[in-house]
C-alpha cells in the first residue's frame, strides 16, 4: 500500500505542473486564432499540433489520476472531524482541487478544438485480430498505440497514419522502446454519421518495407468486411 501511495503522491505533485503546462497552450491557441489571426506568417508554425498533443496528454493524465481522486474523496469522508488527520485532510483537499481544475482546463480545451474546426476526422474501430494483438501487449505499449490512434484521428500526419502505395490499406505507425509497431487499417466512409477507420490487425515491423503478407491479410479482412455490410 505504501508503494502505491508513493506513486499517487508523485501524481498529485504533478497536477499543478499539468495545469500550468496545458494553460500555456490554451492561451497560445486563443491569441493565434482569435486575437491576432493575421499576424502569424505562412512559414510560422501553427499551434494546432502542439495543442492537440497537449490535450491528448492531458486526457490520458486525467484518466490515470481518476483512482487517486476517488481515493482522496473516500478518505475525506472517513477522516472528516478527525483532529489527528488534519494534515492529511488538507493534502487531499489540495489534490482534489488540482484535479478538478485540470478537468476544467480539459473541458475548456475541448470547446476550443470545436471552435478551431479541429474536429476528429475519423473514429477507430478494432477488428477482432486487432483486439487480440493489443491484448497481448503490455499496458504502456498498448497505451502508446492508442495515443497514435487519437493523434492520427485529429492530425492525419504521415508519421502517424500513412497510406500504403498501390493499395486501399493504411498504416498506423508507433515507435516505442526501439520497436516499430504497426496496425494496418482501411477507411469506411459508408456511415451517415461517422467516418470509420477499421484497424485490421497489428504486428512488429522488422524490415524496411511493410511485409506483403501483412498487406494481403488486411486486404482480405477489408473485402470480407464490406461483403458482410
């Protein structure tokens, strides 16, 4: 339990930094897109990529801190009125305050995204074999791949999501711990509401080019998918 609390305390101390870090990007985005929209030159970098990245980082961090916040809330109820736990009550109140401020920043940023017309371009749906591949990975690696899904769905950057030549197959690209993780996928634009990208399966890339057998597998899954629709 002490080891767990130690980790939670580290997360608690990082709340304030996360708030400040995120707030800086929100202010940059506000000035670039609302106050001085014509000042930024064509060669100046747009803050949109940084803005998306900090927002996604913020969301992941909030998810990781949910258990800590629930713990603090439960302990506050139990320790209420106990004079021997005054210091702990203060720390837990500070933790909860930071967490809720972070949540407000995240909500504020999400609204800015909509206003800036940086909406999500597609939603990722996992085929059964893609599920199985992700389930076989450790949690950190799996989360890295999910972050690639998130970023690619907003930014459509070739470093994250790239079309394979002479095919209808695309490739989600994640580099983590010196390993190249690949998730092949295809588009489904037949939905009236959402544009979907179906992730067919995954593998660790060990050659310079994507293996043809992996591409053929994705093509077969795509054909079967549309036949069953």
